[in-house]
C-alpha cells in the first residue's frame, strides 16, 4: 500500500490530507482518505514543521489500529513548480 499526502496551502489556512492508494482484485486503483486536518498557516514558521505536526497527529491517533503506517522518509513533489522536497 502506498500513501499520498495532498494539501491546499494558503495564507490563512492549510488543509492536509493523507490518502491510502492500493489496488483491488481487478487491479483498479482504490483511494481512501486516511487522515485530514486544517491548520492556521500563521502558526508555523516552516512548512516542514506543519508536516511533522500532521504526521505526529496521524500516528498518535492510529497507534491502536492494525494499519501500516506511512514511511516517514518519502519524496514530495510540488505540483505547481518543478521543485522536489526530500
């Protein structure tokens, strides 16, 4: 199973959502929302702090579930620029 982190980052608020992506028995993609949170953008000096907060919140709320946790070191690609983040 793979995970996709999607976000809408604005000057007032930032919405982050984690999706799980897998294939069903017919090899069709199955996308499910796993975790979604809205943050005040002014509450974070760096985008990386917001991501750490989001993933920490996700892992703390899902400790007792038998689901595979997302990899903490993955590559991120911004869709509106040619910049990749590691």
